[in-house]
């Protein structure tokens, strides 16, 4: 698999992209911690079906520059809109996996006129209620940490923060630092159900039956919330359900995109 990478400058950032095929424009958005490589096999299968597929390493991922400061999910959605403008894509099909699905929800609600149809796989964007004991633990930790900072015990507060994150933080949080760590915290704490309810784009949802990162009930709730949505559950698949069932995903996406509305 040799990816035809290209570098572009967008919003003063060096961005890595790949474009393959000819036909209807289709933009693929990868998940958190991923990059073009994680969607390229999907692109390769779709190109012979008549699509020109656009892929990019989002800022802070793959070979693209990190954002200049901690970004929210809305900053990333604006960046994707700028990417569409850069390529003069007035309307396109869109695929988003996990974090890319978050961006799809915002774009589908705020800029639905730019998207013909949308496919989201194991999308993030729901903030589940925190169990009582976990909430109490987090509240206590923040009180002690902030008190230490207030007393000027910065080193001790930093040690407490690092210890807490290593023990209780998600694996995604532990794998990033600096700006991307702050970005991750902003992103995961943003609930997008209200945006899902305002999506104006026909949407198909792919979900892994055994997805542990964005559980199946996320997909079921999104199906109920997005006005025009259908849910496809891949039996036995995990968080990368579209890769676990690549041929089936491609077949359904192509049929859905080409079906008249």
C-alpha cells in the first residue's frame, strides 16, 4: 500500500493529504490518534466505484502540524470546512470514523448544504453520565490539585495530576501531551447530541456490535436523534467496524450514496 502523499499549507499549518480516483468527491475523516493510513483501504475500494477520495491527516495527527493552541471539536470542524473550500468542494460525500464522526455531526448540522450524504462509523460525540463514585473521586482530586496550585506547590500538584491520569485517565489521554492533551480534554467533554438532532443530511451509521470505545448504544441513540438516519450493526466487530467488515461497508456506502432521495 503506497499512499500518494501530498503536503499543503492550510491556515498556516503544514497538512499531509492524499487524493485518489476520479468521480464524485468523497472526504474521509479519520479517528482520534489515527491518520490517512486508517482510511486508505476504504478509499482504495471506493475509487473503482466512481469516487474521487480526499483524505488528510487532521492537525496534530499523522504527519500534519499540531494546532497552534488547544483546539475544540468546533475548531476542527471549521478546519475541515476550510479544507473543502481549499479544494473548491461545494458539495461532497463525507465519511467519519469516531473523532471524525464528531466532526461530521457538527458539519451536518451547521453546514449541511455542503454534504450530499454522510456515513459515520462508531462515531463519538456522546458524553455518558459519570457514575456517582467516579464523580466524587474526580471532584476530590480537582479540589486537592487546585488547592496545591493555589498554595504554590506546583511540583506536587503536577505529580498528583500525572499520577491520577496514569491510574484513571483513558489510554488516548495517556498517549498525548502538551497542546494535544489539552485538545483531547476539550474534545471528549463536548456532548454533540444537540447537533445530531439538527443534522440535515441523510446519514448511515456503521457500528461494531462489540465496540467498547463508543458502545453500540451510542449508535442506537444517534439513529433515534439524527432526523434521517439508519443503523448498520456489524456482528462481532469492534471500534473499527468499517475495517472489520470492509467489503460490506463499501457495498452499503456505495448503494446508499448512489440511491436517489
